[in-house]
């Protein structure tokens, strides 16, 4: 757990993981329903390897960063931040950086060799954020959608 002034950064316990759904809904601009997000989250948790870091202002969850702990041939054991979101009124106040500092320290603690991140090509502000965190663009991540599956 990390405490910065009045903000607390910590891993969200599995039994409290549904608390991330409202922020994930906002992150996806309402394009994915709460129900679909809840169902997907349940399946992700069953798969294993997924955790989520939360930033709290008192008891209010104001930021999330999902993390996947993965092994890949080219990267070894690494952490992949996913669905990073900070409530609008807390943006540009260092909350994202505070959260990522926690994520990277956690990754080192559990023996990760690196971190990998995906971001939307059109999200220039997001790309700049990740570059400030030390990430370099090495590849293009492709995505192919099949029939709508829930």
C-alpha cells in the first residue's frame, strides 16, 4: 500500500473487484454495458493472472489500473498495465504517475523483467503519458473482432 497525502494506492482484493466496473464503464464511454463488463471481469478473474490497482481518495475509488502478469517468449515474466483510468476531476494531478509507480514497484517485487503496454493509436495524450513513463513504441498491436460475443 502506498499513501500520498490523502490518496491511497493498493491492490484491490478479488472480493471487491466489481468496484472497478463504474470506472471501466466510463473509460469505455458507455459503449460496453455494466452487465457485459461484469461478466467479462468474472471470466478474467477465473483465468488468473489479472489484478487491479486502485487509487482511493478517502473511500472513493478515483483511479484504476488493471495488470496482467504474463510470460512471453520475447519478454519473459512481465507486467502489462491495462484499462488505466483516472476520474476527470483528478487528472493532471499526478494520480496516473502515482499509480504506475506502484505498479512498477509491485512488478519488480514479484520478479517481472519488464512491462508492456498497449494504447490506442488515436489517443495521442495517452501515448505521451506512456512515453513519459519510459515506454518506447516497438510494434503495432493488431485486433480483429469476430461476431459479437458476450
